C-alpha cells in the first residue's frame, strides 16, 4: 500500500522502521512528532514514563495533552526551532517527572526528520537519564549530591551555602556551574522541583492548597499561588480541576528548561 504524502504518515513510516531498536533500550525515551508537534510514535520506555496504557495513546496528541499550557508552549516552540533551523538540538538538560510526578534530570536531544523529497516532516527526540547518557554527564556528576539532596529535602529550607558544601564548591562556583550546565540558577532549579511536586499533590490528593504549599517548601499559600500562576498559566485550583478532567487523573510530567527566569532568594 502506498504511503500517503503527508507529514504525519511519512513521519509514522520513518518512525516505525526505527522503533524496534529503541524498544530494546529501556533507559532511552524515544518519540517522533509531525510538523504540527503531534506525537506519531513513542517507544515503550516513553509510554511508561508518561503513564500511557498503549502505543496508540499519544498518537495525534501534543505536549498540551500532558503538560500545563505555559510549559507545553515552550516545548512546542523548541520543536519549531529545530524544524525551522533544520539543525539538531543536542543534550539539553531537562527536569522530567515520571507518571507519578517524581522528577529526575535527563538530557534531551531533538533531530529534524525529512521526507523522501528532503522536506522537513517533523522531529525525533530522545531523553536519557544522566547515569545512562554516555560521556556527556561527566561534567554533571559533581552536582549529583546537590540534585539528590534537593529532591529529598525540597519541602525544607535549602541554603546555597549548604548545597555548595555538598558539591565541594563555593557558593559562587555552584551558581556558575548551574548556569553553565542548566542555564538556570540554584534557586530556579529548586523552584521547578517544588512546582513539580506541588502539581503531583494537586493531582493525586485532595489536600488543601495551603497544606500543599507549605509541604512543598513555599512560604505560604499566597507565595505558592503567585509562583504557580507565573510558571503554569493557571492557579493551583484551576490546574487541579482542569488536569483532572483532561487526563483522567494522570499527573503533570515535567518542567522544561525554558521557564521564565527570575531572581529567587538563595534559600527558596
């Protein structure tokens, strides 16, 4: 049967040929999107990460079906950048959560796909955990004690001086390393993690917003609501109601590297 001359079908055809290989790599999360940033294919690891029950679940959907609108817009904008330039975007550091909302650092790479006429028909992308990402993560390893401590202690007061000691760096060196490797400050990273965990609790529990706010390390409910609205485009209650009806209880999955930058107190 002839393959229809459309970006979706051509991307689907190309992805099918490679999908078997990526299914044999459980620690590599592979996906393909068409020119409209709709998912065409994904390997088993990606499906599991996003809580999908079958290979057909993500087909025709976009990041807007899995993430808050403000974040999804940034992921799609990055897709467009790759398709517009025709150049790969390699080893971008992303904080990504699994289907329960538990976050981990990954390296993301996106490549443009071309049809049989040489026209760009979509993108292919992979996520790799730092401990399975080849040589690239070596420069990140000194920061792993910091990342792990923040994941385990995000609900408590976190001081840059203490985090720097865990990495064997001065506070200024730690900030420089975060900016160089992640393009964000230590405070930005902590905020992203706290927002991810707050999203998880908004989706998975009926806890009051105020309790979630303090439990995730925010000063109070007002501070949490401002930060949440700034980075997701929704209030906490809007997010809880909207995501519940849209995804049937599945938690939000990741925070992208393109979040708006802002100054944050060192302990925030």
